[in-house]
């Protein structure tokens, strides 16, 4: 009994200790919210920048692929321009301006230039590089912002306009494509090459 009484006395006479708060103050909450906002802002900004980078690179790759396809097609025709094993009249370069070119080649050696793909024209129409043959006109490359042919003689000199067609020995091609990536960003791709006409 005495022991119980002592415990009871101690409990009753216990002095209260310091009060402990179980929550956060408004300042602490504001600081945490501020830190979280900064971290989230950095993550969102980084993600947005990365997303734009990948979109831009994809547009560049797509633009490059389209341009290469168009140029390869054209280069092959220019190299074969004037192929004429029987030396018939009417072959070679039929028309040449800074933005259009007409070629004729006897590709199947049948002494004429009116078979499929033997008479072709390349020309710029607005922002489209067009290819015309026996099947009609098709768009070879779109989004062309600049395009030009340059004609050279046997000594490598640039031929002045109007072009004297028999003097042409090589042709320079320059093409610039402008494609929109993201948020108004434009991706420009420029390709220039010089093609020797093997049969002229």
C-alpha cells in the first residue's frame, strides 16, 4: 500500500514538461512548397527542352532524307543526259534555266527519246521541286525555300544566261529546304553538288 501511495503521490505532483507541437508552421509549409516548385520547374523545363531537341532532330533527319532522295533521283538523270549511242538528233539538254532543266536520253538504245523516263523535266514551282516524265508531274521535294541550277562549260566556267546548251558539260545544283520544327522554329537544310554530264 505504501508503494502504491508513493506512485500515486508522484503522479499527482508531476510537473508538466515543455509542450510539443505536432504540426508545421506556415513558414515551414511555404518553404517546402517553394522548394518543391523550384524542383518541379527545373524538371518540366528540362523535359520541355529535351522534347524540343528530339523533335528538331527528327525534323532534320526527315528533311535530310527527303532532300537526298530528290537529289539522288535528279543526279542520276543528269549524269545520263544525252545518252545517245546512235547519235540521233534531239537528245541531251533541251532546256536550261536557273530553276528548270529538261533532259533527253536514249536509255533503251532504240533510236528515239519518247520511251518511259527518256524525256524528263525538273522545275521549281513555288516551294515544290517537281519532276515531269511520261507518267506526268509529281512533287519530288516539298518545302523548298531556295533552288537553282548553275551551268558550267568544259573549262569549269559558269555559263551566262541565256545558256548556250551545247556548251554545257556539268551542272551545279543548290537546294535549301525549310521545315517547321516546334514553336515556330525552322529547320534549314542546304545541299549543293556539281554533276558531270558524262554523255555531253
